[in-house]
C-alpha cells in the first residue's frame, strides 16, 4: 500500500496540470475552461527515489451543493478524506478568494496534514504572490509553476518529509490475468451508473446531463475470485457534432481506452434504440478489433411491447455484429449484472484463445472441402494451409494461390465456419491471405546448345512437311 496525496482547490487553479507534471503523464485533461475535471483520477508519482506515492486529481470545489458542481465537490471531499496528505492548490495570479477561504476552513475541520501550494507563479513577483496568502497561517508556502515545471523539486522534498512510510492507497497493477473492460457508448446511456453499481460505491459522477464524464477513469476490481479493470469513458458522438475542444480531448481519451481494453461493453439506451451515434462508437470498437458485448440498458420500466420493439430494432441494425452477445440490464437497479459478466468472460475467452497450426489447417481444409471457392476467369483459388497469427482479435494467416480472387462473401463464409467450428463468440475474426511467390517469375529460360540444335532440326522438319 502506498501513501495517498490529494490535490484540492477551486476550479481552474492548475490541479490537473500539476497532476500530469508529478506523474509524468497526460492522464488528466487540461484546458483553460474551468470545471474540466469532474471524477477522481488516480496516478503514481515516482519522482521521489524509493518513495513512490499515489496522487489523486480532483475536480474544483465551486461552493455549490447541487447539480454537477455539487457532485464534483463531493468527489473532491471524498478524495481529501481518504488522503494521507492534502495539497491545497491556489492561483498565484488571481490571489486569494472567498472560495479559497471556504475550502481552507473545511480542510482545517478535516484535520489532515496540508500543504499550501501557490501555482501559476511564472512571470510574476513570487514574494508578492506568497504574501497574498500569508493570512492563511501556513508556516511554509510553496510557489510552483506546474505548466513550466518550476518549484517541483522543492514541493517533492516537502511532500517526502510529511508522507508516512505506508498508506492505504491501492495502485493499478500490471497483472496479465486482469480483464480490461471499457464501457463505451454515446453520452447519457448510463456508463458511469453501471460502473458505480458494479463497484458498489459512487466512484463516478452519474448525472442526467449528457457529457458528464470527460476523462477515462480506470478502477481495479476483484469479483468472485476474478480480477478486472473497469474503464469508464466519455460518451462518443459523431465528429460533425463535436465542437468543444474539451469534448475532442475526451473523444481521444475514449479511443485510447478502446485500444487498451480487451473487452468493450457497448451500452445502448433501450428506450431510444440504436442511433447513428451508437454506430459511431461501434465503428471505433470494430476498427480496434476488440471483443464486444452489447448491453441494452434501462430495461426496467419498459412494457412488453417496448421490449419487443427494442429487441427487433437491435437485431435489425446490429445484424453485422450478430456474433456479439446482447444483454439486458438495469444499471440503476443492478439487474442483469451476472449475465453481463458471463458474456464478458465468454468474449474474453474467445478473443484470447490460442490455436495450433494443425487445427487451423484442418479447419481450412474442411471449409474448402465443404464449399470450394467459385471459379474466377477459369481459375479456382487454392487454400493450402493456415496458421494462427495472433489474438485479440483471433487472426488466421491462410497460404495458397490465387487468393486475391476470393470474394468478400467467401471470406465471410470462412469467418462463420471458423466461428462455428471453434465456438467463438463476442469477438471479431481476421484473416490474412498470403500467396506463395513463383520462384521462376521474371527468369528467362536460357536454352543449351543441344536444345537449340534440336529446335532447328524440328523447324526444318516442319518446313519440309509443309
């Protein structure tokens, strides 16, 4: 267990920039717009040799108790309450404010070890900036510029002096047995609500306001003896409708989460059916080749007729991914979670299954014998042998001749044949076709003197016969 350090302050004082500077990463979204960060974001600072610690970035406390601002403040307070050390971040350019005063009063009631960090001190008189906060009564105040990485060494030295040897914070491990699951979908389909329901706590901010989640937040979980990493992502929309810079950064984070996961859980709103935005998200999952589970959320409260309509619409519009299992759940009430995890296990097992060259070759031979490719310009493609080429998704490399003549329909036949033969569900399958090179291509057959003499005798014989 590592000690935990929480970054706390009002909006737009540079907490996320300092988080990225200390963790040497770009995990936190950074923008001039206040209130970009909302959920708690954890990372590990390894800049202290032999003394790593967990750092948690929080949203700004705006002094409101309702709506998104209130939910963000509750997340920040929860992070401070579990921390071993609190870094109270203030803005050196704007000076102290009434909101800073309120946060300080709350921190004093919390009775946690606290450091006052005056950020954004680049290009200004540091002494004047520090004097502005002298009335807060801290024995030592640290001036930093997280954007320019100045003052970081002094801050780390002071943190090292106050941190306990051990703490209660758990870090994201590198256990290869941990199944990485990304919950993706368009805005306001219930991704954060589902993650909170699985974790059994309000770890993510869930709101009816579309676009509440902006960062991709990863949380480790152990359930029924198995390990998981749950990644809550921001909702994806069509590119033409993405206008704000923050939303563009959120979309990039979501696409990165899809690339890094093993199973993508595509969440749909059962009350609205499959929309163009859902197709955008699904396209990103298919491009990444990730295992897929389709979830129809908000299943509770639907009448039998509405459920039939939702099923029919999903079957019609998602027919091209009929290999993905569809699960009906209610993230709000927690129904259907057992079926969801069973589908995730089946998809993960199929996507990571290992194959031998012999069984793949026998499958190709059986598929060829059952349904040979059609004749194209008087020739038929030959499938000679195959071998596995990778996992997530399962990839098969097929060797033969005239493979460029294989139509898309025949390639889909091979995919369905392999899927049925190996009982693969919830994962796409990729084929790579390779033709053998002709060793005599481009080489001219030079005749020997004996062959030339024989050819001349043959030509004379033909002429005499004519």
